[in-house]
């Protein structure tokens, strides 16, 4: 929690996250204290350490999103379409189309094998 006059940690995290790409000058996907202070010159060592959830001396977008309570996209097609019903329907229809085509090919091959006997 922020003490009187101190900016809440979530606000600090959001400010850093908003400028993460620009602040990541060496493009390694993480920010050290100096890089993070580019986004907020008032960022203290204590705030940085509080945001550095794995205590490795760097901030990542995942750590900032975790602090903010944002859901982190760990990949996978199902998670990407979570808030996109149309995308989910398209994916499911595509899956069923592939299943149908696979079944058709298997039946065709089965028929060809039976005719050769």
C-alpha cells in the first residue's frame, strides 16, 4: 500500500507497462532499475523491488501485469479467443472441418484397400 503522498504501486506498474517497449533500450524484454526510471523518474528502489516479483533485478511485462491483476496470455489458441465469440466459433468450425476431412480420407483409403483384396 502507498503511504501518504506516495503513488500507489498499481499506478506505477501501469505507467511502466504503458512505456515498456520504449524504455527497454537494449530490447531484452525486461527492464532494470535505470530503464524503468526512464518511464518514471520518481521510481524508488523499494517500488522497483516490490514490482520485481521474482527478485531477479528486472521487471517484465508479465510481472507488471500480475501486479495489475491482468490476465497473462500464456499462448494457446483457446485463451486468445476468450473474449471473441466469433473467433471461437470459427476455430471450432475449422476443427470440425479438419475432423470431417480426415474421416473422409480414412474412409476413402479403407474403400481402396477393400477393392484391392
